[in-house]
C-alpha cells in the first residue's frame, strides 16, 4: 500500500512538473547582431528572473539577413517570431497593412517621454506599432585638431561646399589622413542613406507627387557629381566598398579627417578604449546645401509584435521592459552612462550623468529633433521617410540604385549612365506596381 501511495505521489509530482514546464511561455526574439542588441541579450536574464513564466529564445542575425528573414516571415504569416527587430522603413508599411500589433503601454512606461521624431516615425494614424530600442540621426564628426591647424571653423550646420573645401585642406594621404570618409558600399540602407540626404539637401527627391522617379533630375545629377568628385579627390582609396564598420575602423585609427554618418558612431569614436583620436573629435549638424530639409537622416531599431504571434501579451511585456527607462538605467548601472542605447527618450538627454559621459549628447539630440520624415524634401513628396521612401517597392529600387552609384564612384560607370540606368529601373518597378501608367 505504501509503495502504491509513493507511486501515485511520484506520478502526481511528475505531472505537476510537466504542466509547470508546459505553462512556461517561449518567446522567439529576432534581432540584429550589433553591440546594443547583444548587450540586451546578456541583460535579459534580469527579465527572465522577474518573469519566470517567460523563456526567451534568441535569433541574432546580420542586418541584411535579419531583414530578409523577418520580411519573409511576416509576408507569408510564418509565425516564426514573437518579437521582431525592425526599423522605420518597415514599421509604417507593415502597421498600415495590419501585420503588426499595436504597442500598448502602461503609465509607468511613459510613452510621452519618447522623442517625438522616434514616436512619429514608428506610428501609423497616431498608434505606435514598434517601440524604439535605440535611435539615430546623422551628423558631421570631425577632427578638431586638423581643422584648427587648417584654420577651418564650422558653423553649427555647415554647407556641403564648406565641408568639401575643408576636406581639401586637411587631406594628407602621405601621412595617412584622408579629408573625408563617406559610405560607398551599395545598399538601400548603406550608401543610399548618405546619398539620399545629400540629394535632399541639393533640393531633390525620390518621387514627385505623381510617384514619378526623379533620378535624372538636376538636383540628383548635381548631388551625385558632388559626392563622387569629393570622395574621389579627398576620400580613402576603395571608398566604393566602405560601409559603417570599415569607416569606423579608419576613423578610430586617425585616418579620417571628417565623417558624416550615424550619430551612434559618436559613442565609439569618443571611447579611448577604441579610438586613438577620442579626445580630438568635434561635432556639427549634417551639412546643408539648397535646403536643410532632409539633410540628416532618421532611423530607429525598434521592437515589434507580429500579428501572427500566439504570445502577444508576453511579447508586449518583454518589449515594454527592453525599451523602458528602467532598462536604460540597468545598462548605465552595468556598463556606465556612455554605453546606454541613445536616441529614444527625453529623460536620457536630461540626465546629468549621461550629459557628462556623452560629449556628443547635445549634437545627437539636435540632429534627431531636426529630422522630419513627413517633410524631408524641398519639393512636396508623396512618401514618408528621410533617407528612404516608406513604400514596399523602395527596398528593390534603393538596392539597384545603390549598385549604380557605387559603380559611378568606383569609375566603372559615368554619373549620367548610372542615373539613367537607375531611372529606368525605378520607372519599371513603379509601373509594374501600378503607381502610374
């Protein structure tokens, strides 16, 4: 009898353990393999400790692969992921199509603390469809020791002409210093990010109000000639293959006199553990030309809940934690204020500890605040986005144009031929998609 009782008890206990294990919710989180996200993965043990009923499973991918995987999953309703890392390009498109769940937050989250540019860029009709994990704009980062020596003084927002003239003065390849470094590697989010902001500042746009591509317009022609000429004369060799990471390595070695790129770079180039010129860096707003509209880009890596998830409440709970003030404070406590994810909350920039640790804070916030994805071009445009057009067809068009621009920079094509090929490809794509006849 005792044996039978023991067996029943053991069976009951075993059944209890099974139901307990089954009750644990597994969240599959797809994210990008950059420093801030890898840190989130490490710190997520704190979330799991506070929520023992939720287990996180991470799928960490290189940016291009991540985009491909999450796009395929959401368009085919695959349901592989419960939380997706997406950006300002995907969010308004997918939110409008009903592919994302609205992000609903509580009072403690303080949604009004989100920087307006970030909140607006991740919303559709006033509803938030992705919560910003970190945000960025673009700005001019330069070697103040070199500009001082050359007698160059930059205004808060210099012009592209002033930047080119400064590049000519500080360009000293014999001593391993190049006047300016800019992205040249092809990709809609790569070379086309910087190129589009230059085109915007020259008064150009991707599409007119009838959705006709404008790639052979005068502003595009002038902007691309300017970009290619400046980088060929005063940039490092092989610029057509350089992306963010290649230029970051050059800058940290002291080989770039100036760099216009993501504000997030500032935290790396001012870090003495990474940069040989950490104490010689100064900042200004991204250059303008005919207009300041769209002169600096706007981007956020954000966390979203796909409509197909079977765990919407747990996914919302995780996103609320990872994009909260408490999470930013946790990173500060663990790694110091200079390493917190930036570009998302007013309270971060108001924090004296952050201001003291991040010499770039004021310039970064000014850049983010000035970017307006709803009004980023001098002529009126039908699309939302600063360095991209938030329409499904842009990914393909931007990639094709990026390849043409990289070829023009490398001297494998003329600017005119590259723009003509780009225009033809864009017209084909937009006609096929039914934007106009």
